[in-house]
C-alpha cells in the first residue's frame, strides 16, 4: 500500500492535475449538485433537510469508495500491474501538493511584479473570502492561511487515509472534503442541509489537523525555522479559529515563521472577525508565502516517510 501512495505522491508533484484527464472531484461535484437540487426542491422542514443532507453524504461517500474499489478490482482482473497503476493514479487525484504550491507561487509572482489586482485575482481562486477590499498585506495573509489549512485536507489527510485504506478510503475522504466545500456552509441554504457534511468533515480532519502540528514543526526544524515556537503557538492559538481544525496548521506555520494571522475578513460582503494567531509584528511579505510553501512541501514529504516508518514498525512487532 505504501508504495502506491509514495508513487502517487511523486506523480502529483511532477504533473499535478492534468487538464486533459477528467478529475474524479468534478464527477463528485456534479453528483452533489444534482442531489442537492433534488433534495432542496422537495424539503423545507429543518429536520427533513438535515436527514436529506445526511443521506446525500452517505450516498456520495459510499459510492465514491465502492466505485473506486470496483474500478481497481476490474483493472486487476485484467492484469495485476494494470490494477496497481490504476490505484496509483486514483490516489494521486486525491493529493493536491503541486496544485497548492503552484497557486501560492502564482500569487507571489503577481506581488513581485507589483500587480496587486492580479494578485487579488489569483488569491480569489484559493480562498472563499472577498478579495476586492484586500490590501497587499491581506493578500499575503489570505495566501498563507489557505496554504497552511489546505496542507491538511489537500495533502496530509489524503496521504494518511490512502496509507490506511488505499485508493477507496482516500477517495471517500475526498468525497467528504468536496461535500463540505460545496454544501457545508453556515448560511440559509446550507445550514441544515449541509450540517452532516460539515460535521463529518470536522471529524475526519480532527486527527490529521493535529498531526500536522508535529509534521510542520519537524519541517520547521529542517528548514531552520522555529520548531519549538510552532508547537507553542499551535497549543496556544490553535483554537482561535472558526474551524475546529484549520487553526492548528495555521498556528503552527505562524509560530514557525514568526507571523500573525487572523483578523477581519469579508465573506459575501459580511464582515467576520476571527481571533489572532501568532506573534508576528512585522509586515507580511511574499517572502513569508515562500517560507510557508517550503514548510508545507517538506511536511508533505515527511508524511510519506513517516508512513513507511510506521508500517515498518507494525510489521516488525507483529
């Protein structure tokens, strides 16, 4: 299993998500949209919407795992090596290391050119907040926060679940993540219908988010940043976030590179305030984005290597 994950990780780093190949998440999104419209056209009662939302979550997650398992079994019945290749490719689609780092690099490139408008357009593709009112500091902060929190659901968690249950479990995790991003919002339309999706996403990311603190601290040590401060700030400020999970990786990187995150943001024109994370006092710059990107990259590699160590230890003591 580990070999499949390691190869998939390298493939994602090398190629990312090729545009010419249909991505499983696109298919998940279409199914979620269809089921959402079907359910919300029939139910208006709060309880029924919650039940319908839970049913949609169960169906999408279950189908994602079962179909993935079926595809791999079919490929393996044709040829064992073909099944291995298919499994590797499917796992690679659940990992987003290349895409995440490329997105951060694009923002840095725009800032280095002095094009704040272009940087806002780039960051709008990776965050859910409004970007029109952003100043340069806000763009940098939004990028750092996005890269650090997406290190969990885009890299660490799918790698972890793939090493536990292969492509089927990794794809099931990706389905949970996609459901949360599409319907797990706290607004009038989704507060009840998306309740189950949001809660399940919190649950499946609970351990990976906290594990990310250790991984990012080790990465900070390797990259000659402050590993001890990464852990200290994560413990102190990890809960200063609306999400039960996102604050931990954000706090770890904030402590490691010495920046302050959090504050005021606008979502669909509505002001939201969050607690501050970190102790940084200086201005945020694109250099900080590069530092955080390196931390996340190193942490992703450590995740893969740790998986091998754990598997070796289990086999040794079995």
